[in-house]
């Protein structure tokens, strides 16, 4: 199934958290929190301003983002659990080392 969010919404796949702490302690499933980092799968067309012009979103498909703990609505698409959230719920884009190297 194809899915395209509307307006200023984004479709996000959570990125799973590490199973161990930095000290090597294994975290049981019952103690894990839901990850607050994800990958953008699809984005809407943008928001419409007072003049009727569409402003494109700052995030795009493929971006790694950080979002709030309670952000978004959980949905199941093709058997996969995803999140739909407004762009305003996104706190920032995580730069990977490859992207940082290109910018330098």
C-alpha cells in the first residue's frame, strides 16, 4: 500500500534503541523506553500560508530525526508500526558523519 501524508504531516519509522548500555549491561524489554529517533518515510506537500502559497517542509524522506516522547499517532501500514506526526513535533534532524563530511 502506498501512503502519502497530507499537509504538514510526516510518516516516521522508529529506529530501535541499543540492547546494551555503554557499560555492557543488557536492558530487558520491560525496562526499555520507546525510541525518540526515527527515519522519515514520507512527507506531506507543506503548509498553506495566508496568501495561499504552499511552504515546503524542512524535513524530507530519508532524514533521521528526533521527536518528543509522546509525539505522533501510531499506525500500522502493511504490518509495520509507524508514526504520523506534524512537522512541528520534530525537534531536529540528526546529521550523519557522511553528511557532515560533505558539508566540510
